[in-house]
C-alpha cells in the first residue's frame, strides 16, 4: 500500500507537469478549414466609418466586427460572454470575436521555462544522489539532505509553485473591446470593467455613423 502511495505522489505531478509542457509548446491547428478556389462572399453589410477613442489599431476587428480581447487566466470568460451577448443583441448581425489577450513576449518565454524547472525539481527530488554523483560530488550539498528528507513534499511543491508561476506570467488583467480596428474600451487604461453606459454610448456612436454612411450612399 505504501508503494502505491509513493507511485501516486510521484506519478501525478509528473503527469500534470508533462501536460503543462504539452500545452506550452503544442500549437493547436485552426478548426476553421481553409477555403480553396472559393469565390469571396459578397459584402452585404453597410460600410461604416472608423471611429477612434484611443487610436489603437486592432486588425482582428477590421471589417465591422467587435473584438473582445480578455485575460483567459483571470476568470474573465463569463464577463466576456455576457458582453458579447449584449453587443450582439444591441447591434444585430455584427460579429463578436473573443480571444485571449497575450502577455508580453518576455512573459511568454519565461512561462515556457517554468515546466523545465518543474521537471528539474522533480528529477532532483527523485534521483538527486545519482545527479550529484555524475556531477563529481563525493557528498551531496547539505541542502539536498533536507530536500531528501521531505522528498514527496518537494515533488508536490515543485508542481504547485510551477503552476502558480505560469498562471502569474499568463495573467494580464486585460478586458479590451475593439470595433472595426479601433479601441472602444480598455480595462488596462481605465482599471475597471466597462459599464452598461460605456457600451451603450459606444454602440450609439456606431449606429449613428452607420446611419450617416447609409444616407451618404
């Protein structure tokens, strides 16, 4: 029974760490098939002018679409879904795109190193004696003896601390809303979520510009 407990304590963190490495380096293929030799669909939506509240261009929202770029690791998924439903109800026929707001490049690079450190910590806790022997140590360092006495706690701690670091590196706190290439609302700038009044004012501006554009045409 004790052997089973040891296998669980070692195997579970290794399995979860391997899953983190796979998610960090695996690129998911696009679920949308590419169209080959298909004629472009006619654009039946009215042309609207670009409006700018911050001068920040967002290519994803070009073509009269809303784009909600939010922090997926910050548990903002429900807020993003509610905002999308409100926008779709207020501006029928308008596409709303949801995506993860990517952290800074250096944070993404650091997050890819965390699983390697997790594996290193777990490997040291399991086979540190052999590691130090290969490195030419006649006697392992004193700190390793302390680690060795609480081997399973070190394994679990490596996994938990590594996951916490990855979550911190992926978190951006962003909830950015764009329309047709321009910024509509920025949580990073305002330090708060958009209110109904914020979105209603933005939508009113959008509809007014659509109306003016249709009159001009």
